[in-house]
C-alpha cells in the first residue's frame, strides 16, 4: 500500500466512523481483549498498562484476502478478532478485491451501515430498500457509496482490470448474511423453496449443492 493510499485510508476511516456508532459507547479509553480469560462469551479487557502500540496497528490489508468460493472476489474482514485495538470502539472494515466480472453477491449486514470507498476500478454498486426500489450505479476510483443498515446490497466489477474497495462499518460486529447461502445453504424445507422460487426439486438440489458448500 502506497503512502498516499494509506493516508486516504486513514481519513476515510476517521470520517466514516462518525460521532455516533451503532454499538454501545465505550466506558474506557480502549479495551484490548484478554484472550486468556473468557467470560459470558466475550473477552475481558487487559489491564491498560499491558497494552502496546502493536495492539492498535494492523497490517493485514496490504494484500488481498483469501478467495471466497469460486467467484473472482476476495475479501479481508478487519474486526476485533484480528485487530484487537478495535474492540468496543464501534467500528470495523473490510478490504474487497474484484477480478474483472467479480461479484460480491447480494447480502446485508444486520447490525451496521456500510460505507464503500473505491480505491481502484469501476464497481456497479447498489442496494434495495424495503419497497424493492433499487438504488444502483457504477462508482469509480475516489467515490463513496453508503448502504443503510440491514438493507440488501451488492457489487460487481464492470471494468476490464482488477478493482478494490474498502468498506467501513459503524459496528465492531456488523454481521453478514449472504442471500444465496442463507436461502439455499440452510435447512429450509425443500417444498417451501420450490413454491417460493418456482424451481423443481432437481434445480433446488443444484442450488443447494452450489451454495451449501461455500463459507
């Protein structure tokens, strides 16, 4: 990552975090998780005196993340699980890389609004509101789009070269529900799916085989 890109990332994250977060306000300066002590499914904080500057620095988005499924789409989530300094601060983010034609399938985040900043490329990007109205357009390098919390949204690289975006969330745990995986990768009764989508049992089987094995 170039110094210029790093500066843009810092400004973007500071601006998009906002004064109000969807998570509870912290009651201390910071809370670096103590992974050696578990309590009620969350980590207690380390003593502040044990924190170091390395707890507040993350270098894992210098390069693309792991490839997801068979699509030409790679993502690197950055949350308190990999970046301890984010714990209790009400924000997280993700780096997403798209090959030409790469798709981030329709999905939503139940606990966060997202802002997507295009670092490189051209991304067809949009969301659907509760009246099924679609808000979508191609956004290019330097542009930002916001996806309201809980609304289905999507992205696709429509350029001839790779594209990269940074997504910032106002929650340290925004959640992720991919529509294809949630519908066909779950244990919803087959008869319901056949009636809901007008698909045959054979077609449902193909969809379940495709999406039930992706993680």
